[in-house]
């Protein structure tokens, strides 16, 4: 697909704007201005407060974030409208649309909790993932039909360099959180007594970061050297190799300048900024170079595909919404991490088992025939044991680090999804997704139970919202791929009762969401931020569903796609609103 020059410019602008936000975030940290605006989203209760130095720095950071957010929103919207046929651009735009609101939520939490280092690190990690997604999208629009390197083995180096850079940045954030930035006064050695930095404490933490930097640096240089050697095999490899190596050298020099200049402000600020620049460059190099080296690479990719990561991310977002609402604010970091890990494992395990039982259907459908099992890329036994293993991990993590109720709900969701929906309902009734959709409504219950150890009416309202959202979402998809379901013999509603009856049902379920979300406002103790979001998002969902009903045969497919995509955005933004409102009510 060819991308217009203006769209490419908007993608590049989104990347630059987001990069500036991250860089200025480093300035905020170095100057200690993180609480220059102690509230959120306003600053000292005003949009334009009196600008003392700390407030000016933090307010500038938020202003840059607003500008970046508008740029990113415009880019995502343009992608949905004009380039949704390109699977790479669409997937990356959806990822950005999830990461950016999440970044705002994490920023609010970090400020309202007065900068705990765990949340500062999580805020940074999400920002760098956002930069990575925008960087890959920039590569896609710059070289939409680029050739891949012919020699695949070395491309693992580029991927390893990107992963290593991410770990290195997180270790740097840990050094700052542990107040170990100035613990080593020399370079390359620590400059303190050996028994101090070989043991524990701040010098040991600072030196551990340097050891990680050495290991990652060797991988980065090796990846640059191999990319230069294979530069004629893919466009962009040569320039990216030189750029990455040059930025790496600059970063090493700045890292050395910190202790040698007694941690002058310019060096402290430049170090994380150039680290982010190096991260973007390494990710760009990996995006251009990546090509699985052998069967092992394909196996890793297929194992990830079996977990359906896109669906997993939305389910985890709903679990987070349940946690924030139950906590009436920001959940404890340990519970949050355990629920995300356990929830991801349960979701991935259920998806893997689902693909095992649906492999015959998937093989007859154009949309799914390239999945690992119908394409016969991996044995069926791998999908079975992978699914079981992930669910075992999920149960152990949730039972040990949260409680038995949360663990049981997660496993119960998997059992219901496989036995009730996949094996029984999907092949036997047009109401399959109505009843079977209960499995997808379990994650907010898991999140709520992880916090409270019980379930109350507000938790069940979250369940009901997703339960009534699911048919409208999946029937819109069924309208898009009706021929696939008919060919596979799956009695989805459009196949059994026709397009018009399906459109009426979509409208009915979309309309039911508005009173349910308003009831959550009344019972769940949420505020006006959530109320405004629920009304606007619900009204738009009804409008999309009504337009689908009124569309003729020619336009029905296009409108079904619009309803399907909006339904994803609706659920994500609704649960982000729950998280934001719960955080603000701290």
C-alpha cells in the first residue's frame, strides 16, 4: 500500500512530538519538578497557573503531552479511515491508541501518589513502548514494500539489541529510584572502595547498571556491524546502522560525562534523552532487519500468535478497570503486577486451547486459515500443552500473590470459554456469542477480586457491561466475514437470520449499554469524568449501530467494519475512563 506524503508527515510528527514529551520528562526528573503541579489534570487547580520554575517545567511537560496526544489522535483516526486495509498500519495504530491513554493514566497516578519510583518506572516503560510503536509505524510508512534481508541468522542480533536497550533503560530508572545516580564518582570504575560496589547498596546498584550497559552495548555494536555488512539486502539498513552506532558512542560519552563533571545538570538531562533516541534507532533497525532466523524463530512467533495478544491486551485493560474501581484509586503495585501477569497467562492459555478445538473451523475460513494450527506450522500437542501450562502459571501467580477467588475466577473463565462456548455453543446455536460472551466478561471480576477478595454489585455491573457489549462487537465482525462463517458451518446470527436482523440486534445491545454504564455511575461511586465518557461513548455507539441498520446492501460491509472498530475503541476508552475517574477521586 502507498501512503500519502501528508500521512507520512503526520506519523513522523507524532513520533517527534512523543519523543519530545519523553525528553522533557527527563528534564522534569532531573530538576525535581515532578510535583511542580501536585494535582491532575489541572495544575494547582488551574489550567494556566502562576509559573514558578518547578511549575513551569512540569506544566510544559503536560502541555507537550497534550500537543502530542492531539497529533497521535489525528494519526490514529486517519489510519482507521484511510489505511485500515493495511494490517501493519492498522495494528500499530490500535496499539498506539491503547498505549497513549494508558500513558496519561500512569502519569496521573504517578503525580497523585507523589512519585513512587515503581510508578515512575512503569510510566517510563510505557512511554518507551509508545515510542517503539510509533518508530515501527514510521518505518512501515517510509518503506511500505521493503525487501527483507536474505541472510536471516544475524537479524536476531537486532531484536536482541532492542530488548537489551529496553532492559537497560529500566535498569537506569531503577538506579534513579534507588537514589544511586551519584553513588559512583569515577568512570569506568566506580571510584569508591571495591568492597562497596561489589557488595550491596547504592554503589553496587550503579555498577550493576554499568555492567548491563556493557553487555547491551556489545550486542548493539554487533547488530550495527552486521546491518552494515548486509546493507544492500534491505533499504535503510546502512543509514540506520551508522546512525545507531553514532548515537551509541554519544551515549557512552554522556554516561562518562556524568561522574566526570560531578553530575552536572546538562549531563543528567542528556543521558535519558539520548537513551530514548538510541532506543528509537535500535527499534527502527530491528524493524527493518527482522526476519526469523530458523524454525526456532517461527516457533516463538507461533506461540505468541496462539495467545491472541491483541485480545489479551483488551481483556487486561478491563481487569485493570475492575482493580481501580475496587480500590477507589490506584491499586498496590504488587497486586497490579501479579494480576497483569496472571491475567495475561490465563487469557493466552484460553486462546491457545480455543485454537486447538477450532482448528477445523479455522482451516475453512479465510480470516483464520493462516493461524499456526490450520497452517500446520506447529503440532496440535504444542497448542494443548502451551495452553495448559499458561493456565497453571496463571493460577499459581494469582493464588500466591492475590487470592484464591481471583485465581479461581481466571481458571473458571478458561473452562467456560472452552467447554461452554468453543466446544458446545459455537457450533450449535446462533445465540452462541450471547451466552459464551460471559467468558470475556470475567477479567474485571478477577481484577475486583484481586483487590477485595470478594465480589459486589459494582463488580457484577462491570461484568454485565462487557456481557452486553460482546454480541454487538462480534456480530459486527460476523457481518464482515459472513461468507467465512457460512463456509465453515458456524451458525452465527448473520448466517442464520440475515443481515437486517443482525443489525437490529446490534442496535438493541448497543442501546442497552447506555443504561448499564449510567447505573455503574450511580452504584459504583464514579464521578463526572466517567459519566461524560459513558454518555458520549454510548451515544456514539448507538449512532454507529443505527447507521448500520439504515445502510443499504452496498454500504453495509463498510458500516459493519466501522461498528466493529468503534466497539473496540468504546470498550477501551470506557475502562480508561473508569481508571482515570477512580484515580482523580483520590
